[in-house]
């Protein structure tokens, strides 16, 4: 079993002086800063700062630093960890806010505080600019034309797929299917399985699912006569993993669970759940919408 501490903090905090000199990056890559080995400080970088290959970093907002952020680092030697509040002496939250044009707005004379990222994430300037650049210069149909713009659009599209595959540690780019959003993707999967689910089969979910990972399966169960089963929660918001042998059986066709709860913040042991599903020949779906922005997610680890 995974302990509560491991679920809440699967990364090991670095000790002072244990961090390679490197670059802190937000995802999408923008707003770079530099980690200095001497003081383990995080300073937002200015234009022209040279990147170093020693460390790759993203922000991990699950583990709060001085201003609500703690950089996650993978060093050149493959060591992963976070700089916690004790070792992070400085992180300029104003510099982070400056990456997002929407946050420059004010309401009633006060700066906008935006807390609805679970529904719609704000776009940093770099993403907005890249979208505008595509519309201005490469606005053709990927894979659908023989002209120059279509070729360029295809390369931009496929390079994005390759970047996502690297970010998610997928086996290759063909493993990545781009959809409008996570809700659309789950509906696509549930709809595609309609012919595979029959009366007497069961679909296993958890009690902490977002509606996006609940309603599609309710509809599928209603259409096919399948049974919906739920992994219940403990009093402290963890999954009752001891119930898996009773819930996942030979008639289980799909096990669909959230990686990180959008309400509780619980980090679920999805690799163990996927293993239980594989043992009975069931398919696994992981809703990682709340995970990818806060922690490393690997296809290979989850499989």
C-alpha cells in the first residue's frame, strides 16, 4: 500500500545544496528562471538568460513555497524532487502573474485573483502569441492539402504531438491523440466502447470523480445495461484500495479513475488500479487533467 504521505508528496524534497544549477520553467515553457546551487534561490530570468542543460524544471503548486509555488526539478542525473518552502528563499509571484495578460485586469480597484483553472486555464502570453503566429502564417489544414501552408500546418501540428509525447513520457508520438479537452476525450472513449459493453458487465469508477468522468459512464451503463461500481473513500479522502478485489472482477470492462481529485487534491495510486484492471482483462482510463499541471506524469509508469 502507498502511505498517505507518499500519495500527498510523491517527490522527495531536495536538501540545501543538493540542486544542480539549472533552469526553472513553467508549463507551457515560458517565464524562465535560474536555480543557483549556492543558495538554492529561484530568480525569474530576464530576456537573454542562457539555459543550462543541468536541470529541467516545472512549477509544482501542490507543494507550497514562499508565494504558493515550489519548483519541481529533474536533474541531469535523473534525480527528481522539489524545492520546498525551507530551501526556496525567493520566488517572484509578480513575475509569474506577468506571464498571463488576463491577470493584469482589475476589479473594484483590486488585481484579479483567478481560481477557476479546473474549468478553464488562463493562457500565458507565449501560448497566445504562438496561436496568433499560426493563424497569421501557417493557417492551413494539417494532413489535408498539397500546398505550402498545409505542409507547414502539418509540421506544426505534428511537432506539438511530439512535444506532448516527450512531456508525458509516451512510447512515441503515435500514442498521443489530440482532442478539444479532457471532457471531450472521455466522451470519445466511452462512446467508442458502446459496442463492447453488454448487460451484466460492470464499469468501475471512484466516488471522487469529476462529472466529466462520471456522466459519460452513467450514460453508457444506461444504454447497455451495465452496472456502475464505485471505489469508496476513507474518512481522510483516500480510496479504499482494499475493496479492489471485490469490485474489479471477470465482468469488469472498464476502470476509469481520476489521478488527482479536483476537490480533495488526493493523489490516487493509479498504477496499482491499472494493474488490477489488467489482471482481469479490463481497460483502464486515467483522468489526469488535474495531475499534469502539478506533477510529472509518465505513460510508462502508469501502464
